[in-house]
C-alpha cells in the first residue's frame, strides 16, 4: 500500500503526496489550537469555582475559540477539493458520529454566547455545565475518530461503508464506531487535551485559577503519559502494520522526536513554573504524535478492515491533476493569511488575564 501505483505519474504522485501532508498539517494545527480551548472548557468547573473565576477562564479563550475552528473547516474543504472520495465515504459512513460532533460544537458556541445574556446565577451555572460537557465530548469524539482511522472501517469495493455506533465492542468485524480500542483512544485524547488546556490556563491566567490549572496540568500529564504507553501497545495489537512501516518513513521519526521530547519538556518546565515553555512543549507533543501517525498511515486515508486493496489512499481517491494544481494556488494564497491572523491574535492577547475579584460588577463584559 505504500507504493505509488504504476498508473500514477511521478509528478502526479508528488501532488497527491503534497496534498496529503497539507491536509494533515491543517488537522494537526486544528488539534493543537482548538485543543487548548477544549481542554480549558473541560476543566472549566475544576479550576474556576466562583462566577468571577469562570469569567477569567472564558475570557482567556474568548479571542481564539471561534477562529480555531476555521482550521477544521479549512481541512474539510481541502479534503473535498483534493480527495472527494475520502470525504464522501467518511461523511456517509460516520453519519451519526458527524451529527454528534456538530451538536458538541454548536453547544459550545451557544453556551459561551448565552451565558451572559441573563444576570442570574442559575442561568449562568446551567450554561457553564453545558460548556464543560460539550468541551469534554469533542476530545472524546476526536479520539474515537482517530481510533477508527487506525483500526480501519468496513469499507467495501463500492468505496462506501455503513458502521453502527457499536456492536460487541470488539476490534474485529463487524465493528462499530465504539469499541474498546476507540474508547481508549478517546480517553487518551481527552486527557491530553485537558493537560494541554491546563497548561494554557496556567500561562494565561494568574492567582487561584493559575494555581489550580498548574496543579491539574501536572496530574493530567501523568495520566496522559500512562495512557499513551497503553495506547501504543493497543495500537500495535490492533494494527501492527502501522509500526512495520516505521523504518521505511524517516519523516515519522521527526514526529517521534517531537512527542517524546515534548512530554519530557512539559514536566521539566511545569516543575519550574515556566508555563509558556510547558505549553509550547505540549503543542509539540500533540503535533508530533499526530505527524508520526500520519507518516505511518501514508498513503492510506481510510483503511478497509475487509480487504486491504479496498482502502482509500492518496493515490486512488484524489481529484485530477488540474484541480490539485489550481487548489494549491488558492491554498498558498489563503493559508499564510490564516497563519498570520493566528499569530497576530496571540501577539495582541499575549498578556495574562488579571486575578479574579470578589465582585462580578468590577469585571469587564465577557468577550464573544
């Protein structure tokens, strides 16, 4: 599966490989950026106990959360342009799961916007709970999705599949979206993004919110480390071919170096209360583990658990060479602008948020 089919020209294969990595890069960037506000939202009720403290958490992510989701839309749009068969098959096969993702994203946005429309403690507490639950749901769903991609789906010769939410929780056919492996991956991603978000809050906040966030970060990264080892062994049992490809893809070793170095750097910097450095190390960990996974999966994009030759790859499911070239021109125009916008946001909001105060009236209105 790792070889370029003979019908594909060398130049065409380069374009398809390039688009595989461009799309992978956008989803990795989405995971890193939206990951910290998912984590912060998941810990919303843990690190912030009063209304004023919760406002600090919300204000810390307010400038970024909706902009971060642009990378999910950009990645999906690029997938439609470059690999339409993959998107069509994935959307139809994961129909119910996609609606769960949409509901979680919608509830997060609604809870942030509606929370401050009524100055009532019960109203605000209700939306705080909704925000926290929706923020926890998204990492779980992302982890389950990653588990399905690694394990494989019942893709047949027609390039489509129909998968229930669960069957017998086994990793063998007939499989469901949920099984012991995909749920384990969901827990791993939830722990990772909660630790990621805790480090972000430790960097961006101060006072009791920072103290609680820093304490939570240390505990969560120990959980992440243990779950990471367990998930690595489980992945080897579920898809041993993933590791068999490792010696043939040197680019995967870059990802391994990033996530191994990242997790050690997280503990090193967190212990010394270098919160920004710890957060950057957390970004490297997430980016590295996803890059290594993508490198080992390449060129497979949707693995068939029925027959390997029915899998959708970058070479058998791409758009035409002309479409890829035109799309690349637009991508080179738009992507740098989006990256510059993210960098500008982090620059203008580089200061910490102030200590929470006793009275709500002394706080500025929450950002939308």
